[in-house]
C-alpha cells in the first residue's frame, strides 16, 4: 500500500516535533557563577570613555565605534595617564583576594614519571657557596657541577628516553640508531672523570658508625634538609666536602627512589683526600642502569639515577638543525644548557613532530669525533702544555703527577699560547688555570645588562658578586630569566594579577588557600619581589617564611613580621629575608613560623598578617 501525501506530511510533522522536544531536553542549566573576577585597568577606562563618547557623539553608529575610539585613546596614553586606572584595578583585585571565599583545589594530573633527581635543589645550593667552598668543590674533581644551569627536568623527554634505554647493552635505541653509553659520555656531558679508582659503596658498618651518627642516619637514609643546613655554614673543610658530595649524589648524580640520601655512600667518604681519584663517570652510569632496572622490575615506584644526564645527552647527540655540520662542543656539555636553551629546543622538537625526529650525530660516543681525538682535546690540547706532554711523562714520578693533574682536570696554558688557544679551539674546558696577567673577558651576565669587563683571572670573583646575576620568574608556567630589575618589570607587566602589591612598613592581610604553596609579593615603591612560602607538615600544621628574589650574593636584606591569630591566641615571627634567585625548592635553611593546624580556617585557608620594612629603614626597627 502506497502512503498518501497526507500521511507523509503527518509523519514529517511528528518527526519535527520529536526533534524539537529533544532539543528542549538537552538544554543545559546555567552554571551558578560566584563572585566575578575583577576587571583590568583597560575595562575601567573603556567604561568611562564610552559613556563620555556616546554623550558627545550622538551621531555615532553605536558601541562598536565607541569601543574602537576607546582603543585608540588607550594606546596613545602614557603610563602616568594610565596610572589612575591601573591603581584602581589593583585595589579592586586586592579586595577581591581578601574577601573571595576559598575555592576547592582542582585535582592535579598525576605524572607518569616520579623521580628524586632534582637539579634545581643543587642549583640553589651552588648559588650560595663561598669562594673557598667553590675551590673545595674543584679540588674534589667536581668543579664541573659549578657551571650547572639547568634547574628542571623535562619529564616527558625523560620518560620517552627511559622507554628506549637498553639496560643490558647500555645503549639508547633512538632515531633508528643504537647509541652506546659509556663513562666517556658521562665525562663529556657532566664533566666527571671517566678514569680512576672504582667507587665502592659497601663495607663493614662499624667503619662508618661515627659518620652515621654525625649525620643522624636512619634506616631510611640521611636527611637532605640536614645536608642543606650543613652546607649553609660558610666553612670549606672536610665536613663541607663530605656533605657536598652526599648532597650532590642524593639530588642529582645518584638519587634513589627514596627522599633521603643513601647512608651506604659514607663508605667511600671516610678519606676525603682521595675523592678526586674516583671514576665518577663509571659510578654514575652503573647506578643509573641499576635504578632503571629496579624500576622496570616493579621493585620501586620512583626512577632513580641521574636522569639529567640522559636528557642532556639526547640534546647533544641528536641534531634537529637539518645540517650535518657540527657546532663547537663545550665541555662539560651541561654548561651549555640553561632553561632558555632547553625551552627553545623543546619548542623546535614539537614543531618537528615530537622527540626522535632529528638526526644522530653521536653514534660512537664522541659527539661526531673519534674517542681518542676527543680525549686528546680534553687532556692533550695541541697548544696547551699538560703534565703528560706530547709523548707522555719520562719518569714514574712524572707519571704519577700527570695522573693526579689529569684527575683534577687542571690544564696549564702558557701566556703566549692563550690568545691562539681561545681563537682556534672549539672545545672550552671547565677548569683551566692560565698563567696570564691580563686577558680581557666579559661578564657572563652581559645578556642581563652587565657591561663589566674584568681580567681573565678575576672573572670568577666578579661573577660571584655581580648584581646582574640571573633570577627566574617564580611562576611555574613562566620561563622568564633576567636580572632582578628585569624580573621586576616583567612581573608587573605580565603577571600583575598573579601576586599582591604592598607598601613597605604597612601590614597586609593575606589568606592562603589550602592548595597555595606560595604567594608573590611586590613592593609598590621599588618593585622588589618577595615570596611568602608555605610548607605543609603532615599532622602538625604549616611553616611560613618570606624570601627575597634577588642574587644570592646580594647583601641587601629586609626585616619582615609574620602574625597568625586564632581567637585570643597569636603567633608571631620577626626575622630577616634570605636572598634566592627564584622559587626555592624543598625546605631552605632559614627562620620560619610554625602554625598548628587548628589555626586554619573552615575551608583550610591560612590567614596571616605580613609586614615588610624597607631595607634602608629596618635597622631602626631592629633597635
């Protein structure tokens, strides 16, 4: 039976009604919006301008023309003219932060890679070392760590490399090639010796009983925070050397799956006079293979070992420039990779489609050179006179002295050869003691504004106290690095709504949400940045402290006052700020206010009153 036209029309009408009902059911309810976020200075200006423009231009075509005119007017205004609206916007924003209810913390994404390798913690400690302490580090053959510039691991890259790390063959299977790893690669990347005595971290426990007691070692290990406190003491003796080696091993060179440092390392730290004779390259690689193997076997949740070595080795051995020509190699390679260079490299990797899109330029373990040739550039430079000479030492005594100097990484260059060496060599060694009187060198902080030119032999002294030393933006999503003055301008222009403005000598009420680990404070008078840092101590409460973002060598300090109250109870801390070139990782050795959990608000927020005094005036307050 063929349906009539009337029946077809009825079916079509019913289908349309059914579709309309479906749309009505799918209509979502509007979300209940709480207190709206305050507007920026441009919005306040545009509102005022549009009202005046509409009244004086009744013939205009409407809101579009008025908004366009407001945009042109805003762009032509000076900073002084905009100050009125900027100040108003900041006042409204401060009121919003003080009165807005605490929001429930958003669940964080769980990373697939857990590791205790933290170059940032070691970087912060290195910035605070004195000249004598740096000399002590060099005497142990670990001077290459002093040029560490990388502060964070790229976990996505490390995870990608771990999946391609063959622990049996000790190689990386990437870009269609099998790249072997040996202590020589560790030497080129990390600057650690690839020859010498084996590092043995085992033996009778009674031989290290006293050392275990002095470091309060437990079955879990030696506390990293305890080592940080010891390294903060300005002495460079045997205790400093032992504490530094333990800290470097626990945070960068050989971290385990635990938070603390393994006490087994004390076995090879009983005699600190032979530390420079150890084969640190072999030890680092052996521990990395061991820790990765245990992780794959499911024996531990975190990945131990020096993952920074894998990350930097990948950057050096895989070229993504599209050219087979090799750039000059800087030894150790870790001095070439700072946050800015790594960010740029990661950006190019994404543009090419991800990791492994480049070309292998390091297949035989020498970054494009034969092993003997590369070793010759490090130990026997043609224009350098080393202890071994061109044909080797003539006597047994000379040979012993040559081996000792080789392990220390010391190369002496005659004054007449220095200019030729600097111009002709493509390899820059880490620790070179030159017999020169006046070889000009620019400060390494030149890109941050320092125009100082100092003698070659005095360069390190100047750089340790340079006021243009780089500081990093404390916000985790920002990679900006610059001098303290550049950072102040950057934060006030790019992140003005991510912190709190305050005035010296005036108390400021602050409420830290339960998920907030720190808050950036910026002084209105001079733009100096401070960090109000909160650390949670489980089942006890929170610790709170204030630091200043500036070079660690800066002598300027600020007096601050922290007050926390609950009912008639009141807790107070009055102390001086410490200087750090960015966000402090871990628990820095400094004064803090311990606030019990019962002082927290109903939503877990922490209410404080902070007052910071100007550095030129705090002496009066202290008296």
